[in-house]
C-alpha cells in the first residue's frame, strides 16, 4: 500500500538482515521434505484431485468432496475432528451453499482485493547478469542473487495508478531480477544459470498470448542498460508467463497475483481474510482457514500455518504454549502425550491425527531459532532443518544465518520475539 512503509521494513528486517534465503534445489525441496515428514509419521498426502465441495452435516463441516483431475471420479474425505483449508477464500465460499455464510462474510469476499497481477520471464542462460554502476569516478560491476531496476519516484507512482486503473504497462518502471544459481549452482548445468524477471501488470486488457513475448523482450532491453553483458546470445531458453498463465497453472493465484491478496492495511492482521474471521475459524463450524489468504499473506514464511496451528491446538484441547515450548520442539517422536490423543510413539494409535500439529511444531522451530545466537543458534537450526531434510545455504552473506521460512514473513513485536505467542494470534 502506498505510504504505508511496509516494504521498507521488510527489506531492512528480512532481506538485509538475513539475505534473500533460498533452498538448494528449489522451493520444491521444501514441499518434498514436508511430505516425507508427514508420511513418516502416519499421514497420507493425496494429490491429483481437486476439492470441489465442503461436506456439511447439521451446519458443521465434516469433510470435503474432491474430483480426480484425470477421470472426473468423485471422492469423499471425512474429517475426524476438523477441516483445515488453504483454498483461496474467494473459491472457498462457492464450495458450500450461500446460506452457510453470513451476510458480512459475503460482503468481505465480494470486496476482497486479490492483489496486483504478476508477469514473469524465466531464462536459462550461459552467464548471470552483471550490473554496472557508477561508484565515484570508477565503474563497479556486481552480480547478485536478487537485484532490480526501478525508475524515478514519479514512474513508480504512475505504475501504481495505472495498475489500479487497469491500464496496460508497456514500459519497465520496476523490475526484479533474481539469479538463484549464484548461490545454488545445482539448479543448472555447470557454468550455466537460471534468471527470473518479475514485474507487475494488468490481468485484463491486452491479448496476452499476442503481446507477452514482445513485452519480455522490452524488459530484457531495459535490463541490458544496467547489465550490458546480458546480450541475446547469453540467453539459451526463455519461458514467459502472463497473469492469465499464472492463474491457469495455479488457481490460487487469482488474476495472476502472487501473494493470495493485497497485503495493505485493509487486509492484514485481524482483517484477513475478512473482518471478524481473522482467527482462522471460519463461519462454518469445524472449518478452519490458513494459507496466503490469512495473515501475513503469501510467500514462504510458514507464518499462516503456525498461527492456524495455535488456534487448532487450543480448540482441540491442547496447550499451545506447552507444546510449542523450545524444549519440546527439539524432542523426537514418542515424546508427547495428552488427554486428547497425544503422540504415544511410532506405533501409537493416535499417530495419524497428531501428525499435523507435530509438523507445525517443527515449522515453529524454523521460524523462531533466529532469537538464538552463535553456536546455540546453529545447533537449533541444524536440528530443526535436519528433521525436515532441508539443507540451509548461507553463502549469500557469509556469516549471517539464513532461515528459509522466515526471511520476509511473520510479524514480530521486537527483536527476537516470536511471530505470535499463545493467546496472541495475528489474524
């Protein structure tokens, strides 16, 4: 949101303090690790199916109905205690009768700001872009995992106005340039790189299939003004994604927006996804919401899931403060018990229904080990990521710890404070 100052804080707090954290091998590494961990503790992860309907019984959500993407075959999945959704809130509403949602919720979804559409150019190259800048009287050439190009202040102001008015952006007032292979060379063959250009544009207006390639070439021409080495012969392959391409590939990216909805003041904290329903409890009993349409929004932070875990633990009769205490977080399987079906060992009868919050406990470690220092911090970080099978790369800024799940997310009340504490769930 213009004038809110949020971007400046995110840059200073997240990116400059801990660098732009990445997972070696790509973000899929995190997904694979979480799936492995869930399956190792008795859970089942089902893919290749699309949830189409919430199953209601007596006004309570007791499961979901899904359709196989290939055959159209329908499947019903019943919940033992609750249903936790990450479906975009604008889609979730249509999965139950309109009468199931109160008028205020309908209004909030009708007026939900889905965010600014994105435009992306993905490149396979033989060299990274090398940015040349004037430093006093000498030229300085640098490469960076994350860099960017931006125009004058009035250019950025006009960009925001044009986006809100739905006018196609045919210039390059703002461009993010990411080259993750500088820190993680495993993503490309030896001596080669992957480069990503991200910008903002409109969803409706142009015939995107007709103009997207030319718009990508315009962005590359602008990039060469700052990185003259990035000539056409450096580019070995190019994939361009318009806002409509993003939405088609991932329906959660409504209108091709990256972060599940605008993250301005009007859709943050207790106002996300809707005023009155920011506590992760939806108007339908037994239904909980997490993911990018809850606070603090999209990006890989783990914060929406952690906040939802606190609420679920409380509602299921557990003490979040006790379960998420630092001493308990680093314990292995078989260490927890409780009157509502706590973990009782690898062969325990309660394994499947406690696996979800067991995983949340380790996500909490990833989010909060930053308040430790020195050897203690490294030991906690290594233990937590080892549990998920993740390797942490700290090569971007040597000597500065990287925490992939918290680099730009999670509201904190002060240095070292957790993203939320028991009884203080943000959104």
